[in-house]
């Protein structure tokens, strides 16, 4: 099993199109273990209980920047 098979990535963005494009780009690079969230606060809660290797996050989010 290679490194690409074990890496976990979370994509956080309030726009579903942006999330979809990022996940599609990650899958094209061979990264299949992706998680998505539309809320920064929900993402932070999930990350505290189940950390990932990389977070790609929109900077300007409603409720939490």
C-alpha cells in the first residue's frame, strides 16, 4: 500500500461547487480518502475526534474565518 492510499484529506468550503472541484482534483491525483464539510465549525469538531493529514479550507467562511 502506497502513501497515496493512506493519506486522508478534508475539504472545507461553504460552496458545494468548490468542494466538488477540489475533491475531483484530489481523486485525479490518486487521493481517494477525502472528507468534505460545508461548515468550519463542524469541520473543526470532526477534526478533533478524527484528525486527517491535510485540510484544504476556504478562508472566508460564514460563522468562522
